């Protein structure tokens, strides 16, 4: 009986030592980030994307004579095109790595997620590679966006019928 208790204590100590070694390993290998520095980088990258968008918008309205709605559509299309092109050349992922959420949150980040999935799975073929995997990240966003708009549309319709809206 005493021998069993000694073995259990040895096993427990060994388990505690393993847990301590694991915690030390995790502490050593976990990257240390400065939150203010990450926020500043995200602000710079997101701001740069917005400045590019505003330049496109200003050029379209002032130099090309487009109305604001058409200019906004062109701005969105050109930002998506630029994002996809930079993703194809491998530059946008570096921008995301440096700027974090500043590069992922705008429409350019959405385009990057779709394009990067297409690039990653192109070797598996057009249908089972690109066709199936292109919306792995963007699909839920599209699905829940459409579902939410449907729910809000039904709520608006019911509100109109009841005279609330």
C-alpha cells in the first residue's frame, strides 16, 4: 500500500513537472506583441487603403465627371481588382501580416480571402479545387449577409403591413 502511494506521488510529480515544462515551453514560443504598435500599424494600413479609395473617388467625380454613386461603384471595383492583383503577386499577404486588421477589414480583405483560396487550391482543378474551395472563407460572410438581409426584409414587410414602419 505504501509502495502504491509512493508510485502515485512519483507519477503526480512527473505529471506536474511535465505541465511546468509545457508552460515554460509555451511561454518561450508564444510571440510577444505590443498592442499599441499593432493598432498603429492597422491604422496606417487601413488609412492608406482609405486614402487610395478617396483618391479614386475624387478622380472619378472631378476629372471623369461621374456622379457619386457611379464613382463609388468604380472605386469599389478598382479596390477589389487591386487587392486581387496584389494577392496574385504575393504582396497583399505581406501587407496583411504587417498591418493586421487594417488590411483585412475593408473590402480589399474580403477580395483577398476569395483570391487567396482560389490560388491555394488551383492545383486541385477547376471544379474540385477552385470551384469548391473559393468560398471557404467568403461563403459564410455571403450566406449570413443574405440571410440577415432576408430576415430584415421580412421584418420590414411585416412592419409595413402592421403600419409600424
